[in-house]
């Protein structure tokens, strides 16, 4: 069976959930081989084996973190030439998509972004125009490069050997032109990442102020959820921009999405419409967000949300 | 400083967006056409850098004839001149082909900085800045929420899930921006009037030394096999809070095994 390369997303120690999703998807179409950049492969090996990685190609150099995107694309192009894989899977994160873009240019290959499923013949399913249309697409030139939307696939374990193979490759100077000089981590406590979270709680204009986002955070923490915000809330400076869900922000498709005090302008819906279950709290019964709701409460969020948090607390104790 | 800002005309998110039944390309007649939202921020950043460092701001857009409206808007905000790449043979080009065409235009115009929105609201691939940096062999300064340059060195804040990275490079470079970067200006009446007299160069594929077979649907490395409208979501349960809205919400979450 032909190999499928899976570019690992990790923090130097732990592999991210999206990589286990990619491995699950890759197994159905070939033999998954993880590409690991930088350090930490030994520690993560057990986890990669648990999700069926046959091999782990390790390129341990600080260059992959010290320079923007280009080194990873160069490494993958090298591995395509050497291993002739059937496809390359990356996570459809900002960086993953950019790696895919550069790799496509380098190898003259087609790239599909934001894929939510893969059928036989590597036909990718994509959801476009804010979820209004589902498209089946495929790559017809080169090695298919497929960026898979986080949370679109449920990770399922299956044992693999995860045999480690060191890749002898040095990044060229051409790929080392945009140098990362610092990393600024915003305070967000222990919450899961927005695009990876199974549950997302988002707040909008109805909150009325930045301080009231504490309520959204409380609800999120009671559910182990990530916090999101509508554009109205991020534009008003109530919550940091990187948490914006919507057309000009993040696209999320969690198992459960709670929209609190969000009217549901199309710009917001475009970023959350493909969530599996949607719950809404809004005082305006005419708010368009109710059209998407599996369950909606028409009411004052300052009364409904504290009661919901209390009720979740009671149930988790019981 | 020679600043080039890339602009794309897209179907308005507020109107119904469709694909054509015959070849699965965007139905440009079905929806109102507007300038891609993030491009306003790219234009604004270009104008601010010009105000600080001098030079010219050139708008480059690839699209059908009516994309001239988007170009006109960019010029009315204050850009100096524009290049419009338009050719029937471009229709249906994917990201790879688009980046090839735009790279050829950029080699022709020359640039110290290329600025673009980090993604378009229609295709939403978010790959163009990376593809252009790769093709042009210049630093990729993408997802910028802040740009600083002294005319030879450039530093950006590159937005990330965890916050941001600071990234440094030497010009020329490709910069893509996120909406946090600035607050775009509105065209003034004077600007709108002035835009009518600004030079717009129109280029065909042949002008770029390309043949029809090198662009468009047939040259693209990807193809749409089929598409379907997403079935509407089943109507949910809506309750009005009568003092027990939070409890009912919790019951729903429990029934669905979320708590």
C-alpha cells in the first residue's frame, strides 16, 4: 500500500488532536507515515502508534520553528521526491494551509483546503459559502496535497508500528528568509484551542461589555470548552481578535456550539454553520441564529447562563 | 517604496452564492460583486506605508471585466494606479494557476512590498501569500496584525492561535494582513472623482507571455467532481425563558450526553 504523509502538528512534546484525526483519515487510503519536524518525536511516538502510524520521519532541526512555513514545505517536497507517497495530509490550520500552498507550487501539485472527508480515489469533501454548498473535489495533477479541517474526523485508535526513521535533510538558505524572533502567548488559561475544541461557547453583542465575557468563560469552563466571540464583540475590543468565529475569523465545526447573545449575521454563521449541534441563547426571538438552533432559549442571557452554569455544576457533582 | 496591493472581487456574502451547473465554477451573475473584505485592510496598510515612506501604491486585480468596479474602489481610497488582468481564458483558474498569473504580473510591475488580504471570502483557501512568496522567492510575512518597516527591514506580528509571533525579514516581501491590523478609510468624494482619472492598465494572458492553455479550468490542478446544496438543518426546539431556561438548556445538554 502506498504511503500517505501526515505532517504532525505538535508543541515539541505532545501531538495535537488534529494529527490523530489525519492519521485516522490516512489509514483508509494508504499507509500513514508521520512527518515530525523539530524535537519531541520520541515522546510522542506511543501516541502516533496508537493511531496507526506505520512510520515516523523525523527531521530534528530548530529551523522548522525558527523560520515561517517555507522549511516545512521544503522538507515535504524532499520526502515526496524520495518516498513517492500517494498523498500528503496537513491540518487546515493557518500554517498547515500555507505549507500546502508552498508545497503545491514546489511540486506542481493540486491542493484541496478545508477538506471535511475523503472518499475513494482521494475525492475530498468541502463545505463552501459558509456551509451552504457541499463540494466533492479532487486533485488531477501531481501528488494530492490535502488540508483537512480540524474536528471534521473522529479520531479512532488502530495499532501501528510508528517506526522512527531520521530524515537527512538540511533546509536551504532560500527557505530561511522570514525569521521568527519572538512568540507572544495570549492569556487563555487551560482552555482547548478554538479550532480543535469539541465544544465551543461564543459570546456576542448581547454581552454588552468585555467584563461580561467572564460569564462566557465560566460556561466554557464548566463544559471544558473553548471560548469564541462574534465579530461585533472582537471589533468592540471585548475579546481578543484571534478568538473571532466567522468569515473573517476562525471556522469551527465542534460537536457542540453555544451561541450566547449572538444574532447570527451571515458573517458569523459562515464560521460555525457546520457545527454538529447548536444551542442558542438570545433575547430576540427573531434573531436569525435561531434558524440554526437544535435547541434555543429566548431569554435574558444574564439570567439563563448563570442558571445553566449552576445546573451543569449540580449534575457533574451528582 | 513600490507597494503593490492585490485585490479580488468576490460575490457578496449577503447575497445567495451559487456554483454554475455546467462547469461548477462560481456563478458570477447570481450574486452582487464586492471587493473582498480583507482587501480593504490591505489597501489601507499600503496607503499608510506610502504616507510614511513615499513611493507609489499599485492595485493589481485578476478577474472579469466587472472587477473594474473593485479596482475603482481601491483607487478611490487613494491608490495611484492599477493593473487589471482580464481574459476569458482565466475563468475557473484554481489557486495554483492564479498564483502563477499574479507572480508574472508582479515580476512585471516590480515591488518592494506586495500586500494582500489573508484570505478571500469566497474560496477561503488562505494560501495565496504563501504561493506567491514561493514563486517570487521572497520572504513570506503572512497573517500580519501589525507591520513595521524602515524601508529595508520589515517586522510583523504574525497572528497565531496562541497569540502571535514576531517575524523579521528584509524587503522585498509578500505581506498578508488580518483585519486587526487597521481601520480602513472610506473613499472621500474627492477620492472618488480623482479615481476616474487614474491609469488602469489592462493585461491579457498573451501580454504576460502565457497561452490560453496555461490558465483557466483546464489548466487547473484540481477539479470539482460534483456539488450539492447542503440540506437545511432540521428545525430545533425553541423555548421561552420563564425562569427555568437554564435548567431546560441543561436538560437538553444532558439528553445529548454533553454533560
